[in-house]
C-alpha cells in the first residue's frame, strides 16, 4: 500500500471514531465512491472548446468498462471521460451534489482520487506533454459547476478552476496524469492533497455543495481517463 493511501486510511479511521450527538452533522465526514458497479450519480462534461465542436473534439463521458488489463473478470466499470484537445485548453470534468455538511461552517477537505491513465512521463507532445501537461484538479463550489457560452462562442466554466497549471479560487491541483516513462497501457494512479495542503471550503445555510474534479490540459492530443474511486474527507474547523 502506498504511503498516501495509508495516510488517507488513518484519517478515515479517525472519522469513523467520531460520535456526534443525535441530529448533528459529524465534525469529520468521509465520503467514498467506488465506480466498479455504479456511477453514484456523478455526471461529466467539458469546457474550453468552441460551440458546435463536440464531435470534432471527440468528447465522450460514460460509465464504461475498464480496459482489459485492469479488468480480469470483464465486469468492472469506471467513469470514462475522453476528449481530443484541439484548443490546447480542454477541461474535462466530473461533478456531484452532496449534502449533510454543518451549515455555515469552515471545513478542510482532503481528496484521494484513483484513476487509470495511459499517459507517459518525460514524453514530448504538441503544445505540451501528454502526462505532465494534463493537470488533475479538485474542489467544492456552492454553485453547480456548469459550462457557459461566452461572447466568443466558447464554452467556459462558471466557476474559477484556474487555467492549466494555475489553480483557481474553487479548485486545487492534485498533480498530473503521467504514469511513468514509456507507459503504453492503462495503469492505476493515485492523486491527492494529503501532504498537508487541505482545500478550505465554507458551507452555506443549506449544508449542500458540489464536488468538482477534472483535468485541465495543455496537451494538444487525445486524453482518455477512467476514474475508479474517489474518497473525500471533510474536517470541520469551526463556524465561519
């Protein structure tokens, strides 16, 4: 087991040891989504591409079967998202609305994302590298993350995701999607912010929020990823 996974499991164990009073939101909330059999209500979409070009950009999102080398019995699935980054700026994202947070409260959040990638490291690509130039981002928003059409007929996000290597107000970087030098087949990788850099979020009066996870690409080529599991840990800091 990798160190990052072990650290996250320690935090999950601490979460399960909490015993809040009846009717209270827990001071530590852990959410886990394994996509082997179901999509758990997650949806996907794309931004930073021109209106009417979804076919040209080969944009696809679906709950699909994992590649054969990661799927011995042929029944395991994942959230598959794919696109050809002709704009040199494609954002491919998944999202889900969640509830149960304590209202008007500051949280520190840890993300642990397991996904399958076939992007090599130390490779040369048009616009950028197929691994290191595709950045995985995660965050929370009070507003549903949506693509909107701007005055230049480009789809842009209605939340601040930053741009490629730059973080935004609503997301942090979890790393790139590169696996290893000379990678050609899909390999499971783990990306997280468990190294002492929690994402800070303040809930509103509803205790609801949207989780946003996506890749911001500077690689002018096709990227296909399979999200297999997402763990999110909410640590309550205090009232806002």
